[in-house]
């Protein structure tokens, strides 16, 4: 392979890699902003435990404006499909529970937590609140996001509630099991029972099945009761990284395309030279 063709292929690869590089640069910048915020709130070297998770949640609730009438940056009528990134949210510090969850999940993941988003649904199966699930030492706790009623936040901070606790008020055909579950209610205080009366169902949202189905015209309810892996949860909160992965094939595909065109051109030139020798 001659030098000119090597330079052509290298140039094609570099040019094709520009879109992915652009998004990776934004992801790097976002990571810097996340680290700076953790420094700002004094949790950059905090241990991976429940107290740290709650402290991160409290800091974001304290710093974020949840009054929609005073929003300057977020436009809910024209949000992107992947929603605003953490860089944008920590710059403007406004939003509702979904935005708060993205920020809290990213902050916790940066501190090496296994954190993922969970959406809670009411009796009408309408999404009522989004918060963060944290897996610690083989158990799960729910950490509140922003824009929640104070009693909801207090309940979550007072009790080690998890998605497994939603089974307490679920229907079961097994009578003995129903009695056992009803008996478990005596271990909860009134505020906790009110919590499960308000929120009837949960769904892990790192893989937003319902949102994806609605995008293609299928307006149906779809719930995910299996906790996603950490890499899925992390990717779900990083739009820039998602975009980088989506455009990453451009570089090799463009290089292969240029390679094929160069080979065809060389073949035609050889064929023409060969024909000229017999003229």
C-alpha cells in the first residue's frame, strides 16, 4: 500500500471520528463539572454508604429551583429525547424530579455507587415521582430526588425502603401469603403506609421501554422490575456518551468506504494501462 493511500485512509478515519470526539469532549467536560460540584458540597472523597447518598440528595434539593414559573433554561415543551445532560443541569440548577434524579445518579456513580433511576406510579398507573435506587452491600435503598412532598422525603430518609417493599401492598392469590404480608404492615408507621398508598408501582427506568414504544407510536405502559446493570444505569444518565457511541461507527465505515473506492479506482487504472499496452 503506497503512502498516499495510507494518508487518505488515515484522514478519512480522523474525519469520521470527529463527531464521536465532539461528544466525548462534552462528556469529559461534564465529568469535570460533576467533580467540581462534589468538591463544592464537600463530598468529593465521601465513603460509599447510606449517609453519603442521603447527603448528596439533600445538597441537590437545597441547590435546585423546582418552581416552574421561575425556570429560565428548561423548556418542558421542547426537551430533547435524551433530556438535558448533567452539565446543563448543574449549570442552571433548575428542574423537577427527573432532572434531579439524573444529577443525583451521576454524582453517586462518580463516587462509585451503584445508582439507578426508578419511577414510581400511582393507582392510575401515571408516573408520579422519579428518584434514585442505590445498591449497598447486597441491599437496596431508595434515595429521594427533588420536588417531592416533605413527608415523602422524610419517609425515605427515615426508613431503608426499597422496591421490594412494594410487595407489601400488592395482591396475592395465596391466602397465607396475603396474611403474612398484611402482618408486615404492623411494622410500618403511618407515614410509610401513606407512602405505599400514594405510590403503588415502580419501574427501573434506565431502559425506558414505555418511552421508546411511545416514540414509535405504541402508547402503552411497560414496566421493568429487574434492576439494570451498573453500566446500563450509567449510560442512561449520560446523553453525550450515548451520542458518542451512536456515531462511533462513522469512522470505520467511512474508512472502509474510502478503501473500497480507492481499490476500485486502482483496479480501473490498472485495467486501462493494460488495455493501452495492446493498442
